[in-house]
């Protein structure tokens, strides 16, 4: 392994057996001999032939939907489980925080677990003692440091676990979505600490569904889908690939024949600018038209559409629906057109998500980032805003001088 490489993943796959569990009884053992298929169950590939390298000092964000294989990969990197095939080379001491409880003994106190984790990392008692006060202060559990951790709340547990993992100076720090257990203030504190760790030249691997946090912290991105490596590159390109449903093009303004169920058929969703077909980029002074073609199978269907517009960090900006104008869907084909005023959106990138609601309460279909587009700087007009300004929308209010 080269000196500047922290982790090398070579042809790594992980297979699990799902289905019937083995019966530990004598009768079950005999059945297993004569009916191995029922004992073995079905094979499930959690990871499939992964190959990539992580350099020292890089901050890698691993992105993917639930079930993509993110946690399995972290467990392999943390050496909690072994790959079925392939090889992993790790150059450095690893500390990981994968789930509440990882690395802690419930019967030991917080103090004892800090020293236990330091020992596991190969640190001397003196080295751990030099970091002890800093760990306790960061975690905020001073009053309970001599209480067995089995009595801790999940929030206390994860605060102390993160403080231990981040402060005992591992060369490689692995953090899963477990930070979601903490409150907003602590999450912000954790992100700041991970930035500090990365700035010291240590390697950080971070898994989160919060794309904004991933883009803020990480320099590289890995997109997993069904255990396979779909994209590996800069965090900007990786997040764009993920948000656009695995499409390398970063913007989409038209979908046709997207989905059909017994209740509805979503024929088309499109964007136009000034009543003209557009590519993925719109001018900031265009009037935007969002069109939706949707058929209802029955007049008894009580469905309506709701859209959510988000920025490229998946932060929702606003929600809108046709029912606020008392426009309702009927049996057969419906064409809905929503027009946004000129100059309404600021320069930047946007994602549109759709929700189909039944009886005004049940979401029967949803798709994140079904359309994505960018607003570019347009030709200047008298009295217009001069380029990009803070915020995402540029509303025009009525002003009165009295």
C-alpha cells in the first residue's frame, strides 16, 4: 500500500443467507442433513465487487438509500465483520461509531469505558488520561461519568461514544447515521469536531442521509445502490448523481410515462420557460411553467398532487398544490399547469419532489427529485436584482409610501 493511501478496497463482496434459521436441536440437525436447502435459505448480496481507495486526510461521504449497503461496508471497514470475498488494506488506527452501544460494555461506567476504548485502540493509560477531561467535557455527561452506561439515555450514550471516538486520535474515524440520535446542538458540535479531525490530516468516513451535512463536511463521495458502487468522485458530483436518481446528467426537466397503478397513471411532468421547451437550465427572468398529466382510473378516486421544491442540499423551500386553488382531479386524463412569476427563483440548483395524496391524508406515491433544474443569471433589466443574492426565492412584494 502506498504511504498516502489510508484504505484500499479490492473486489470486496459480502453475502448473507436469509430465510429459515438453523434449528439447534438434534431433530433440527437431522432435518438439516436431509434438507439442506431449507436450512441454507436464500442468498443476499449486501455488497458486490467494490473497488476504490481512500487517501489519508480525505473525508469520504457514503450516500445511498436504505438497504444500499452503507452500514455493511462500515462494519467491514471497522473489522466487525469480514467480507465474503475480496481484500481490505487499512493503514492506520481505526475508531468507529456505528450504532448506539458499539464499543461500550453496558456494565462498565462511562469512565471505565473510556479507558477500555483507549486500550482497544492501542493507547496507554497515560495517553487516555491526557485526553480524559476533554472527552468528558465534550460529551456533557460529567455528572454520570461514574454511572454504568446501561443506565444512560440514548442521547447520553451517543454523546460519550462520539467524544471517545473523536478524541482518542485515531488515524481513521468512521461515523454512521447514529449522530441523528443527538439533538441539533450536539450534531452541529460533532460536525465541527469532524472538521477539526479532518483538518489535522486524519481520514474521516461519514454516512448520513443529510446531504447538506455530507456536502459541508466531505471532499469525496461514494454512492451505493443495492450493494454496488454507482459513483465515486467529488462530493459535489456524487451528491448530484444521487439526488438525480442515479442519472449522471445533473438536471432533468421532463419525465414521461413514469408510473402506472390501478388508481392512476402519471403520464408526464415537464418544465417550460416562457411557454417554450427548455433544456436543464432556465434564465432567472423566465416565467416557469410546471405541467403535469395524470389520469384517474375511477371517478371515486379522491387524489391530489402536492409538490415540494428543495435546494440542492435537499432542504425544502416551499410546498404547493392545486387544491389550494380549489382545482380537483376528475376521472380520465387531467392536465394541470402551474405558473411561477418571472424572477421568482434565485440563481442556483433546485429539485422538485412529487406526492400523490389520497383522501387528503394518505400518501400513495412519492418520488424525490423527480425533476431537477438550474437557474442561471439572465440579461440585466432595469430595476432587476444584480446577480445572485442571499436566499432562494426573490418575492416581489407591494410597497407603499405614506
